[in-house]
């Protein structure tokens, strides 16, 4: 018969040695900070004592935070719920931020954003797509579609619908006259604006608003021809000139 003693002999041998009066070698152990281990040969045991600070038992499902051996109160733990990042994380604890970024995150103003950027140009407030106000900007190779400049929409030729010429609609307008008497009126003219009106005549007469013409008299529209009128508003008066009988 074979008896396997490998499972119980290691535990029985120290007892037999003790009964026989054979001195046993003290157990080897490692001391940790706050941990004391004492070999108790008389009772055949190793006594381990752990000392340290006290903490607060957390509640909920948060992750405990321990500083200097003391655990934070449960109320300060981050739990599985929506949290306020500003309240949970001090901005000063965020490492690796560029110069000025921490200040911008705390106070997100245009000035602080500009200070956080490293390749900005210009000054003033942040500008967004709809109706921004720009002061003396420099535009290089700008492409603009029908820009509104000095009270006028640029880039489009406007056909005058009735007999009122609205200067704000654009600096170039056209009108084909009907037979008979025709009278133009002006609307929304402003100082510094220039207006060009191409008029295609008919068997008709044409009357203009108050305009300072060259020579003091209004020109006669070319019958069945094209005349091109140019007007300049200086803030007080409107000055007019014409090139007639264009082919």
C-alpha cells in the first residue's frame, strides 16, 4: 500500500519538531510601512498588524479617493451618474494644456480665446457667419457674391420693375421704356453712391427727378435707342451725365 504524504506532511513536520524539542528557524518576512509582522514560534503562527489612518466608508457605486491614508467623504465621490466637470475636476489639475487654455476654459471670452491661440490675427470679438461686424479688415484675394457695400448690393444688374429706381438694389440697373410719357423717381439713394442706368428708348418722353446735369438741362432720350446714364450722389446733390445712342 502506498500513502501520499505530500499534502499533509508540510503541516505535520513543524509539530513533530516542536514535540521533539528541536529548535525551528524563525520565519522570514518583509516589513511594509504601516505593517508589522511578528513571528510567534510558541503558537506556531505569524502575527501581522496593519496600522494607519481612518477613513469614511463610501456609499453608492463610486470609486474611493484616498489621500495620505485618509479616504475622501462619500459625498465627494464620482458615481455612475451625470456630473458637473467643473465641480469634479479642478482646471489646475489638467496637465499638458497650452498657455492660456486653462484660463479660456474657466472664462471662455473672446479675449481669452485669442490669448490661448498661437496663430491668430487681428483683435476684437469672435466673429461668426451671420451678420458679423468687422472693423477695417484686410481681405486678400477675397471672393464675394453680391456684397452689400455702402448701401448697395454689388455684382447684379437690376431690371427696374416700375418707374422707381431703388439705389440700394445695385449700382447697375436697366429699364426699357414704354411708348408715351415716362417719369422716373429715386429711392434709397445715399451719399457716396454711384448709379448707372441703361435706358432703352421708344417713341416716348422721359422725365428725371432733380438732377444737376451738365450744361444745366436734362438730355432728351434717344428714340428707339440706348442711352447710358451715370449718377453720383455727394450727400447734397445728385450729378448726372449720359452717353447717348449706343449701338
